[in-house]
C-alpha cells in the first residue's frame, strides 16, 4: 500500500481462487453457500487491510493457481510490477512462495517480494 501511494499508482489486489479457498467437504449439502461465505470473508479481509489506503485500489477474484493468475492479471492491467508478499494478515494469505519460481520464469515484469518483519518463535503470525 505504501509503495503504491508513493508511486501514485493504482493498486490491484488479485485473489487467485482455487480449491484451498473452499470448504473441505465438497459433498456437503450447503457447500456452495459455504464457498460463497468463505470468498466473501476473504474479500472483506482485503477491504479491512486496505481501509486506510488513500489511493485507488481494486479487488479482483480470478480462478486458478497464483502464479499463472498473477501473470495474466498483470498483463491485462499492464502492471508496472508485480508485488507479492509472504506474510499472512489474519486469515488473508498474500502468496505462497511456490508461486515465485513460476512468476520469475513467465513474466518480464519486475517482481517485488515484500517479506514480513522477523517474528520470533514465541510470536504468533
């Protein structure tokens, strides 16, 4: 958020929706309602994190694995760079490190990795 503000750039939060975002029991009678509720909760978590951001921002949910989704979204939005985090905000996971090699091999855009501050073993994530 800080970098987007300093660069006077629009911020796109891209949620790569995949099976990990949904309730575990796909045979449950109310699975679709649980899935919608889970995605709404994740969308609200983004809104909460970005509540203080003064610049323009947008949340988009895309279907697929994070690496390919981020490359496609960056191309669609002609992004200056792809900024990824390795930190968790409550229930909001910013990116798994497994997507980083994919990004490095499939885009010519700069990739900025923002890691969380060091947390000791006794500090919760």
